[in-house]
């Protein structure tokens, strides 16, 4: 079908197409049948784009733009993470609304988006688009357009604000400063030092300054990285009396708990400690010292590692053990494109043997998910002529020989929390099939389950979980067992790059009672604590902080509400004109629009679409808030229900005034509270925008969260 005959065909700008990629999952229903009506006003199809895929990389070689997965800590909040957010230092002010929004999960860089929100343009909008948006608002808000003294004063205030936004965004130098430091940065020394520089030069200078400051702050907390592993033999605690080590007890004398406790001991200690320093923009050097003791014997080494990111697609990592036994290891990863990658690992453990190599090739095999297939080849230890001849190797070198093998597998990740991997391995000593699955439970506990079955290795099962306790501390607990094999409990503690791991051997053979006890009891304990202690305590802390936050910002909230109310009144006539124009073509007419706490939204009006439009826009001569009556199917009013105390805000007038060419576009990536006629009615809570609108005389509805883009009309919004 030709796009001109389809009312759902896109006619909007590129920004609409980008915004339309987002479709809220809470849309009541979706119709894929195009309307029979045709008009110059048309729907915009939701664009489809595959998820971005980042290839596998070795540790330390991940792309610089990769972001650490966010986990909400149980206690203490995230003060350090908040301080690292772009735009916070050195101009952040916890008393501002932007600082308050950060409490509810909104980015603290909101103060860098307010001018864009006022003009309703993207951050990458051209000067022409900014000028057009300013002119459209200036026509409505210019003080000379109003004769009433109250309206004239309100219009003057709003006009000066959008004029200030236009002056900043239309000036390349000021815009560069604003993009990085917000409105407060315009009055700082940055505004002076940026004179005469191109936007690219300013951005590079700003980013360098931010990087240096964040690096210094991070180094004050994390100067080095290390891990310590202590393997403990706790089998005497659970072993039958007849299998206890040591001299047998005297006849008639029972083995006491003290006897069992005295049999517990450390069998192995491993320690590593190192630091990393950046030597250039693409290279870094790491020095690590390591030691190990076992059975009264020990050893250590010093390892130097050079990491280099040669390009955005290729990076390498080379490590050399400086003491005996000297080993050389090289790793690399190359991304052919966003769907294909290759990696290699080469290791030389001795000059008496040729180096071993491990090669991996991966290819994304799904267009709708991150499912990736991979194949790994391992050369193992081999012989080249006399080089590597087993007869010439020492017993230690023979023990370090590796088998050759090949592995084929598939891995996938859904969002940030769920992933799985299936892998089959064929080698000269074992053939195995393994499966690994991970997800998030109980509001942030990372749970991983794994199983492996091999012809020589037998059956192996493992379960691991870890949780961020505070912003800088993670605790983990795991259990590993197998047939043949024992039962091992693993405790892990991680804080600011320092990791302590304690594997505790509970039994040398499979014990179903121990497996059940050390999985069921911790799981039940964590679940009970989560639902009966952690969640209630978290709710109380959040409610207390919200009350304190709103009390501290009560005056600011009142002022912003009054500003939004005056802006809404100023936009009323413009909204009425847009409604009359759209209604005459059966175009885009906003019936209801609420912004704020989703659970507090009133139920939608019910009835015939034409009657609803008449009641909302024609009653009392126009869209006046005070004219609406209150009831189950009506809009609450400021005068009768105390709009100041509601946790949502009526934004149908501002949205109708923003309709252009039968379409409504709101850029994403920033809070909507800075849009003219909007304000934050529930500071600290998560906010949503619900819009119920008429298009082609059919009712549509959509709900989006605070920072998601909004694009309408869309076919998917249509109610059945």
C-alpha cells in the first residue's frame, strides 16, 4: 500500500521516528488494521531496530563506554555513584529539584536538559530546529499578546525563560558549556575559558577535566586491586565418627564438637595484589604479585601486564611472569562488526614446549535477541619435532601439559538480569555437556545455576548467588557438588576492588543431606529476611526520605506548581486553536493527560468519543480546568479537590498546544517536569505520563515513563 493512502504512514521528522521506537508495554491493546480514512494527518509507524550487540572481550579490554550494571544496595544508598554522575560536580546542589529527582532514579544531569525541555527539542537538534521551536513559543508567550495584567506578568516570566534557553542553545560556545555543566556552568570560569574554541575542542577539554577529576576521586578510594583465597577443610565437622582423622577415641568416649573443630584447618592460601596505571589514552600497565602455599610448600611470582586498545574494534593484553617459572600469555579480541567477533589466547609455560593457543569465533544468530553462537578451538600441548618431546620434559612440565579440544556453544542475554549458556566440549580426555543459567531475584540477588556432565568428569552441579549489601560491598555464597566429587561451600566478599574468597570443603564425597541443608536453609533465610525485614525497612526509609525531601523543598515545589499553572493558563488559547484545527480534520485531540504517580491517576472517562470531546473542549466555551465537574468520569479540579495536594498534574492543555501537523513528539532521555506547563507533583516518586487522545474519531491511550520518548499518534495506541 502506498504510504499516502495509509493513515498510519509516517510524515514526521527524524526525531519522531526515533521517539516512535519506544512503545510502552502497558498499552491496553494494539490494532494492526489501518484506518480506512485518509487525510493529510497520519500515523507514524513505530520503527524497529535490533538491539545493539557488543562482542565478547577479555577482562580489562571492554569498551570504554560500557556501563557497570546497576544494583540497588540494601543499605547506605549510592553516594559515590551519585557523585560520579556527569554534571554533578562541581555545580550540583542537593537542594535543587534536580538533586531531588536523583533520589527517585532520575538522572542527576536533569539540570543540563531543562532548556531543551522548555523548547521541546532533542539534545542534537540543529540551530534551525531550535530557532523554529523558539518562534512557535514566542508567538504564544510574548507579553504584547496579552492585555490582562496578570496574564501579561505571567507571560513575561515565561517568555524571558524561553528567551534565555534560546540564547544559550543558539550559541555554540554556551551550548557546549551547558551540555556538560548545566545552567550553573554558564556563570563559571568555563564560560570564559571556552571563548574562541570549537564545540569539539570544548567537549574534549570538558571531558578531559571530568575524567581527571573522577580519576582522582576514584583513586582516593581504590588505589589497588587484590584478592585473597583461603581454602578450608571442614570435613571433620560433618564426617562420621569412624572416618575421623587422628587417633581414635578411647573406648566408650564419644567424639566431641571440640574434637571435630580441632580437625578443621587451612589447606591452601592464594594471594594476589596489584595496581594499574594508565600510560596513554589507549594503553595501561598492571603489576601483580601473587603467592600460594599448600601442604607446607609455597611459591610466588611477579606478573607484568600491558593492555592496549589499538582501535575501537581490536584490543590486546600481554602478561609476563618476571620470576620463575617464567610464562608468557597474550590475549586479544577483534570485533569484525557488531555481530561477529574473534578472540585468541596464547600461552607459553616453558621454553621446553611449544606455546598453546585457544581461538574463539562468535556470531550473533538472532535478529531479535542477543543470542550468540560460538566455537572454541584449543590446541593443547603438542610436539614440533624434538620441541615438546615428552621424554625430554621434567615431571613438573608433564603435569602442566594441556589436552586439545573443541567447544561449540550458544549464549544469550535478556536485558541486564537474565542470561544462559549451553556448551558442548570434545577433548582427548573428556567429552562433556554443560549448561549455565543466571537471573535476578528478590530485588537484586544475582542467582546462577550450572550443571555439567562428562564422560570422565562425571556430573557436577553448582549454585551461586551474590548481593550488593552497600554501594561498595558485595557478598556472595555458592555451593558446588558432583558425582564423583565432594561438597564445597564458597563464601565471597568484595569491596572496592579487594576480594576475599573462602572455599570450605564440607565433605570429600557427595552428601545429599549437606547439599540440601546448605541450599535450602540459606535460601529460606534470605527469602524471609527479604520480605519481612529488608523490604519493610526499605519502604520506611524511602517514605521517611520522601517526607523530608518534600518538606525541605516545599517552597520550591509551590513556586514550580504556580509557574506550571500560569503557563497552563497562558497556553489555553493556543491549545483551543490547535484543538479546533485538529477536530475539523478528525485529527489529534487530547482527551486526558496526566503526569505524576501512576498509581494515583484517576480512572479514564468513559463514553462516546464525540461526547467526550464536547464535554472536555466545548463545555463552558473552552478547556478551562475550573469548568470540569468532579466525579468518577470527570477530571479533578484545582478549586474543588485541591490540585496542589494531588500526586499527579493535568497536562492536557500543554500537550494539545504542542501538537503540530497532527503529531505530538516529546524527546526522551530527560524528565518531563521541565516541559512548559508541567511540574513535578510527586517529588521522589517515579513518574509516568498517561495520554488518552482521539484520532480518526477513535480513542487511543499510551503510558510512558518519565524519561522515555513520546510519539503519537501510533497504531499501537488504539483501543479496541
